[in-house]
C-alpha cells in the first residue's frame, strides 16, 4: 500500500485507465465527446490525491470514486435535458395557445398596417384552419415544415398537403383581387 503513494500519477493512470472505461461501459454511457472519460480521469486523480491507506484498498477507492463521479455527471446531464425538454414543451404550448387565440380573433400583428391586417383577414377567410396554420407558421413565422408537423403532431406529408391546398387557394384569391397582374 505505501508503495502506491510513491508512484507518479502517470504510473497510476497507466495501471488504472481501464477502470474508467469499465465504469463508463458498465453504466451504459455513450461518450462521443469524452466528457465522461475526462470526469473519470479527474476522479482517478482526486482519489489518488486523497487516498488514505488505513481506510481500505486503493483499487476499491478508485472504483468507488470513479463510479460516483460518473453517476453524478450522468444525473446532472439528465436534469439539464429534462429542463430543456420542459422549456420546449412550454414553448410548444404557448405557440398552440397563440394559434387558438389567433383563430378566434382578428389578426393584429404589431407594427403592421391596416391594409396588411385586412389582407391577412381576407386570406384567412379563404382557407381552412389547417391551411391557415401552414400560412401562419410557414409564411408569416418562417418555420420549417418539419417543425410545424412536430408542433401539430402530424406527418410532414400532411403539412405539405396543407401548403399545397393553401397555395392553390392563394393563387385563386390573388387572381380575383388583382385580375390584371400577370401570373
């Protein structure tokens, strides 16, 4: 045991690097950016610095320290992902609520001119609710089709269908409003 204290950290590292990989594998952690490996390496160094031979074998202390640090990091990342997921869900709900409110009220976009509001109200009157969703999110908000599909809980093909119908109706509407304009 006392001989372990005289070894350099490089020697300790060479002898115990596999412990880090073992615990990463054992915990089922995917580590493409080597974040968990780095944490395990730091845990190995910390354990080497704090080791007290009177408290038990060095290998057991390494295993205990490395595993607990990896579990702590795993829990931290899980909490962060849950927070991000919660924020995304909140935003989706906010957008959904805004859409419902938009359907039930007239369009009042800040900074828009009265003519623009009237135009969008005319457009909305020509379209189905789903076609209006496509116009609002795709044209006005600039969202991607995939984002709209995920938000509405439908397939990408369904959203593309809404767009196809909306474009056809918008061409007809534009031809009626501006008969002298070239197509």
